[in-house]
């Protein structure tokens, strides 16, 4: 898999996650699919704010991966070189959390997504 393909796979999947987080922040009743299913239905206000913060972090991760793969932002290359392993570590943690969650629905949807994101970010990091 080429670096740009791996980066694009990562960015497409992270865009799906960002859209999901935006829907949660907007009040969609999908709480059982996030945060271990602790808040079924609509998330409380504090968790909806957390979704907005998560969106910003996820967008930064996508920019790092795309920059490291030289798809966008050539001026970020040095920054991406030094932060790509943070993206990989973040993806490892996300994968573990999605595999061990008590929410079966969250696990079925987000574990495969996080694992593919982990693999694609690792390809970009190594490449």
C-alpha cells in the first residue's frame, strides 16, 4: 500500500468518526455507540462538549497523517515527522478501548474502524 493510499484511507475513516462525533455533539441519540455506551440516547451537555474537543483532535491527527504522506501541507513535513508516532499511539489506544468496551454496538462498529486507522497510520509512520 502506498503512503498516499494509506493516508487517504486514514483520513476517510477519521472523517467518518468526526461526522459521528459532530452528530453526537448536535444531540443525536447515539450514545450507546460511544464512550462505552455509558450514556445511552442523547449525550449530556458535558459529553457533547467533549465531542467538539475530540473533533479538533481528530482533525489534527488527519492533518499530521496527510502531511507525513506528503498529500497536503508540505510546510508541516517536519512537524508531521515528529508527531506521526503520536497518531499511531493514539490509534493503538483507540483500538484497545474499542475492543474492550462493554458496548457491543460500539465494539462492532468502531473496533474495525480503529484497527484499520491504526494499520494505515503505521504504514504512513514507517514509510
